[in-house]
C-alpha cells in the first residue's frame, strides 16, 4: 500500500493529541481546553481520510480545507495551553512545530487543488 504523507502525519498528530488529552485530563485536571484540542486535533486526520475517499475534486478540496481550518484551531489551543502553563516550553515547541507543518502541507494541497480545479 502506497504511503500518503498528509494521511500519515495527521494520524501521528492525532495520536499525539490523544495522549496530550489524557495527560491534561488525568494528571492536570483540565477538562475544557483538553476537550477542544482533542476534537480539533483528531478532526484533522478524519477529514484528510474523508478527502482521500472523495468522488470529486471539489469534495476533496472542501474536506482538505476543513482539515486546514481544524489544524489552525488546534494551533490556537496549543498556544493557549502554553500561555496558561498547562504545557511547558518543550511540549509547546514540539506540538507547535508539528501542527505548523500540517498547516503548511494542507495549505499547499488546497492551493494546488484549487488551481487544478480552476484550470
């Protein structure tokens, strides 16, 4: 089976977010932001998977763009967790970099797909 970079990276990121959620809920007793980041961070990969099963290019673009927006939201929650001292600088840098990489990939995918549809 052929590897797909965005699918693989979004799944690994979802696993990271699930583990972060468990730590926040179980060890730090943080329940509000942790639920938000869990929803947004795992939604990235879910929408990527839906996009890969799309029938049309427009449907593909729509699902990938939803993934992009979910990644942007996740980045916000990561920043908020750092600013409220729920995660330390190392955890922030690692999660932040990984999320920004997903955003760059999704931005590139949506841009090239949009150009392909318009041509």
